[in-house]
C-alpha cells in the first residue's frame, strides 16, 4: 500500500534511515471537514475516512493517474473554493484531490 501512495501520489512513508526520502509539502490552505456518520460523500458506508490531497494542476494529476491505470472521477463543477476529483487506493479508501483556487497547492 505504501508503494502505491509513493508511486501515484508522491507520498513517502516515515523514513527508516537518514538516507530515506521524507514527504515534504508546500505550505498552503488546509481544510478539516468532518462528515456525518452516515454520509454518502465518501461513497462506501464501511469506510470511516477519506484523505484529501492539494494539487497544483488537477487536470494534469488526473491524467497522470489515469495513464497509470487508476480510475478517477473528475467533478466538472468549479466551486468558489476550488476543483475536485475522487479516486480510491487499492484497499478502497477514498481519496479526494483538491485544486484550490490559488496556486498555494502541492504536486
């Protein structure tokens, strides 16, 4: 699972040695959004959480994931707070990709 996140989203696991890469992020907007227990937004009632990654260029990230065989659903609506796409990791956990309306994003 860790390798999937590293390969597709550039997330490195906690380093095991001083030579291992560390996952760095650019400072930018952060959103903490608790959902009701019975939300349908996450998509799978058996899953209890969703991770959201800021991205600089949502279209480019979606294309990158799709070219690697990852299914992504791009939300065609541009909201005042940004654009979104949704996918799942190999264990079915929900991932939301968020491009804020400013350039203060990552990847």
